[in-house]
C-alpha cells in the first residue's frame, strides 16, 4: 500500500516560511508488524507461506493444529501478519540444535 506523499508546508502568499520542527514519526499500520489490523486474504497468506490456498483450507478444516491462527469474520477467513510471522518462527529449525 503506497504512502501518501508529505505535502509541503503551505503558507500565505506573502508570508515567510518557517521551518518545520521534526515531530515523532507517525506510526503507519503497514509498517507495524504487530498490528492486529493488518489482515491478509487466504490467497495472500498462502503466497507468504509458499503453500497453496487449498493447503491452508485443509489445515483449517481437517488438521486445525497444523496451520497458522486465523480470523473468521462471517464467512471471510483472514490471517493476521503477526500470526503468520509466529507460525514461521515456531517452525524454525536450527541445524545442530536438539529439538
């Protein structure tokens, strides 16, 4: 999702421009990995996990403990960014380290 460009500091035609003082950087939902509002569709989540949407559907319906956590809103299934990140982290294997 592209960010809106920052608009220049507009002043009256004959007034003197004053420099802007830097303020705290705005928090953008698309860069806040922990944001619960960042939702992916089943197709997007499948692409991130490099599995087919059918695999995600199977994990959800036949093997619920297999796949990542998901959000159901009515009939729509969505996946939170943080849940996908947690799922990948939980399956990380470090060679040479006892499991």
